[in-house]
């Protein structure tokens, strides 16, 4: 039996009020659902866990459904013949936000939603579709509806571990998934003595078990106030919620281990992406004889950020970049801030929403597992040899980009070193770029520095979106014309710019009162049970087999604490502070540990020499560096023009970054000088 796909268009309307985007003209938007039916016994689905245990239709096929959104030129001939796939993060659309500097929006329809119009002016057909099972509907997220596996109609049970943590007091109830937008696997028993709830201060701290009578499998139902009394609530038994009677305490990691039932066949997410993109690229009509809504594409590129970057690496690693006829699905993939991880979603009871590891929460998740690199290498702890790229006939071109955060919190050095921490040469079809001194998530909109209540420093907001646009242009000419992008640029041991934490600690400036991290996120060798390789985890939490594990290295820094090697955006080339991929949690919130991925640090330079002396800051002041706001702007322009020459920026972004640099880069900076402040003016006033 062959795989079937039927495309249902539920909504078709004009995009951005019919605005014409240069040569590409007007765009339209199509919202719909892709209906899949696949044979569990066919080769293209080989290895999908529990597919043979899923219900079948009258034709013996397993059915599932994926939401999608397409933004396409009204006149296809005016487009560039390229499909750009936005690999939605937990069901959310991200490409317009990062490539077009547009507002975050899962239902783009207006000209404002098009941002600066980059992707549309280039003529791309944009696709955003569901690949991740377990997403609950809401806020226009795309949803993948998957079958539940059973043992001949009887429920399948298994062990599930879920972590919970809060930043503030007042939380008493959590979905078992840990997130309100994620599917929770129901417990097989409401008796808390059949499960274990514990808490600990830090990832390696001893677990403190919570008395079974102090919590329930239950949910709270709220009500209104009555007769001047407090708000009425009801407590209802629930197989998908955890209720802690005294509430969750900030600064603790809570861990629930319970027996769940009804696993989703999550591996079908790979098939949903593969078959939809293959159909849109190559086929004229679907299984019901309906025409291809975009009429075919010459090239296809995929971009994923964070979780979805890990998914794209996983997608390629497991061979899904070859469609059912052996054709290449994506010509190029662009994983961003994935670190060295994979998603590993082809397993029973996986919670794909959970990160694959953080310095504080979710440290021992099943996700960052060998292989880490695109190049073949040997795991010195297990003896296994493997690579993410190992199918030359269908492997895509790869542009892998990451920030400082990935070295500190996502084991990023393993992307380009072997497991002992030695430089590893990458394949010719791979480029790796480290965006120095930037962090995991950088809002492309003009925003002021923020300080979250749980961290010590202002949050890093280095502006990196020009790199996204340049990288896509580089990918397109690489795939279309064979013109390779610039050479990879990242810290290496050979250059002395990839170092141990101990060496890094001797380099970072001694800024008064500044706490430093205890080190980057480690990666011990973990044992998740004898059937873990088959997708069934039984040892939870995992057994730490080798605590030292894999060698994790970090980029070296200069006298300001900014990273040395990689590609620097103008804001980092002409810095107004120290920018890091880490921040430190405050007392009461995991004190001293590295904070969450999206909270790197911005530590402003002193504004003036007087401030530098008063604070005993070893870093030169802003005025000493640049002399005046006008000189700072010139430094930014020079940096931008050099990046254009090297193909890391496109020409149109020069004016954008220069405009952002006016008045000392405000509002993105915390410089307190006035626009006309200069060294000369201050010296004359002495």
C-alpha cells in the first residue's frame, strides 16, 4: 500500500490587503489540513515506534492530520520557485518574527504582520505546518492529531518523569505535562502512593520525597466570590493534573514519576513533514485528485529555531530527508540555536515540549545523545561511531548557527568537536557560524533592556536578525548556483579560542559584584534503561554511568568579557557592554545557578571615566571607547559594511543597523549619556 495525502483548504484569502511585494506581487494565504494515511508495513515508515499498534482504517492504513498555513504569491510565476518551511516551535510560527522583524503572530494577515517584507520581496512561498504531537489547540497554533497506540485495544502503560518549577509563589496545580498548552499522559491510578513526587534545590542535589498525603492527582475549579467571602474553589480528581496542597516553592526543582497510559505515535511527526513537503514540491495532485495548491517548487529550505532546530537535525539523522520515492525533501536546512541536541521524539510517552536539557531545569532529559556532530566521529564512552549526515544522495546542505547560550547551556561545542573535546573537521556541505556574544533568543523589535525578577543582570538583547536574512540568501545561491557560503566561523582549539571553563574564568574581567557561572552545562553518560535505544525508557531518573561524561568547552573572551571568535553583529563589534549567553539566578530562585536559555546577560560599560573609577570597573568607559555618539555610529556603520563585504549581511540592513545605533543605540542599550555627549565636551566642562 502507498502513502496517501489529501489537502483540505479551509480558508483562502488575500494577504496584507493585496499589497505588492516588489517583483513577487501580491500574496494570498491558505489555511488548511493535510490528511495522511500510511501503511504501517511500508518501508518509508520503517522504525516508527508503535505504528504497528495504532488503529487502522478499512484500507489497513493509519490516519493522522496536520494543520498548515501557506503564504504564496497570487501569481506563482512571479515567485522565486522556492519553498521556505518554518518549522513551528511548539506549534508557533517564528519565521516572520526573525527574518522580517515582524510582530510574533500565529495568524499573519496584515501588512504589519509582513514586517520589512524580506521573505515576500524575495518571492518565497512560505509553509508552516504541524509536526509535533501533543500540542493543544489555542492561539492559532498548528496542531498534529495523532493516533494512540494500544495493545490489541488494551491500554499501553509506561513510566513517565516530568519536572516542574516556578518563579513565583502562588502556584498549586500543574498539568502533568508541565505546560497548559501541552497534552498530558493520564495516570493509570489516582492513588499517589503509586507515584513519587520529590523536590531538590539543584540538579545534583539529593531528592526530598514529598509525603503522598500532601499532594493529589487533581485540578482546581475556580468560582466567584459570594457573601463577602473568599473566592470559592473546587478540587476535582483528575488523571492529568498534579495538585500540591501547600503550593510550589520557587527555587526548587519538583520531579514527578508516575505510570501513564495511552502513548501517542509521535514518530509520525517525521512522516507528516516529509510527505507534505514532498507532495508540495513534486506532485501535481493529491490522493483525491485535488490540484497541488502551490503547483510544485524547484527548491525547498527548512529553518528551525531552538527545539525545531533540534528536530531538523533529528529529521535528517533518521533519514526522513528522503521521501517515499527516494527524492531529496529539503535542499537545505538551517538549524538555529539547537546546540548539540536532537529531539528524539520517536519514543513512547515522550514529552516533546520539555527542553532537552538546561543548566538548572530539565538537566537530565533524553535528547542530547550521541551523535552530536554532522561529521562522523566515535563516542569515546561507548565506542559507537555515527554522524548526523550519512546519506550523501539525500543529505541537505546545512547552515548551522548558534549563539553564546548554546555553548553554555546546550553543549554547543560538541557540534564541532569530538566527544573528548578535540576539533572535528566538518563535511563540505556544512557551514557552522557562531554569532558571538549573542543569546538564544533576541527580540528583533526595538526593545529596552529588561531585568527579569529571577536573574542578576539585564538580559542580553544583541540584535542579530540581519544574519538570518544573509544566511538565507547564502543558502539559496549555494543550493541554486553552487556558490558556497563564507567559510565556517566558530571558536576552535587550534586557534586558542575554544577553551575549558577553568581557562575562561581567568579571562573574564573582574567586574565588581558580578557573579560568575559555576561552569557550562555538563553532559554525563546516562542510562535510561535496557530498551532506551528502542524508544522505551524505563530507568527514570536515569542512572549516571559516567559523571565526567563528554568534554564541554566554551568560547574564549577578551578583556571586556566579550567572545573572540565567530561572526559579530555590529552591536557586538562596537559593544556598549559585556554580552554573555548566561545569567545568574537570584536568591530564592536557584541562587547561583545559570538561568533559563532566553536570559543571557547584558552588563553595561560605565558611561564615563568618572563612573569607571568610582565603580572600579576594569572595562573602559563608553566615552573613552568612542568619544561621541557620532563616532559610535561610525563604528557601527564600518562593522556593518565589512559584514556585507563578507556576505554575512545584506546591503539593505546597513541603514537599519545604523539607524538603530543613533543616540547611543537606545532604546536597546542602557547608556545614560545624552546624544551630544563627547569626550571633548566633558573635558571642557571640567
